[in-house]
C-alpha cells in the first residue's frame, strides 16, 4: 500500500506538470524552439545519478520519492503531450474559430479534450516506469514498501523472497493497469469499440 501510494502520487504530479508544460511547448512555437532541445536531451539523463540532487532539494522523505518517480514519467510524458497537441486536427480549430471562439476557448474546448482523450492511453502505459524505479526510491531512507523489502532481501541473499516480491510488483502493476483502463473506458467510451479487450 505504501508503494502504491507513492506510485499514484508520482503519476498525479507527473500528469499535472506534463499537461501544463506540454501545452505551453505545443501551443507556442518560440517556447518550443527554446526549450525543446533541452527537453529531448533530458530523456538521456540517468535518474539514478541525480538522486543526490533531489535529496539536496527536497530532503530524504516521501516528498523526494514522489518527485523522483514523477520525474521518471515526466521526461517521456511531456514530449508525448507536445506531440498530441500538434496532432490536433485543423478542422476542429477552424470550426471553433468560425463559431467565434477566443484563443483561451480553443484551448479549453478543442485542445484540452482532444489531447487528454488521446494522452490518457500514453499515461497508462508510462505508469509502469515508476514501478521500475520503486526500489531506488524506497531504499533511500528506508521507510517501508515493496522496493525497500526487495533491497533488504537482496542484501541478505533471500532470493526466494525476492521472487515473491517481484511477482507482487508485477501483479500490482497489472491490477493498476486494468483499473486505469477501466477509468479510461468510463471517461472516454468512444475510444473503445465492442471488440476491444479489457
């Protein structure tokens, strides 16, 4: 439950920041031209190498762990949001403009629904990234969780428990994935046809 809480909090933080930054980069070419190359380069930064920096900024408690997991998602989700913004069909924008929509109304009634509808699938896929970093996050200032237990078992060579914990991580990830897909179905039923599998 502790690991699941960190995972969900990291996903929530990554989603909010990625949508804001992604929309700014996607809608405004000057901002995208200035920051785009730095954003692309950030994907090659090994997160394990910057744990010390995050600790110096946020301390060693849960807040740092959430930021660490969120960062692992953001470096991939922000470029995805930018791409989804740029994929928005011109016909929708022209229709909104014909109806007299202001620039803000275009963002709220055209871009946001269209982008969020499509990026929600990417978010579900990228959620798995935070589970791959859970061991690193939780072994810092060990306060519990699956990752901390795996680190402790590896340190004591308790391999049979390691297998059990790995199975638990996979099972938890599968359940979380199905729950998020169910929520996605409820929010965006038009994305799924009768032959889609759940």
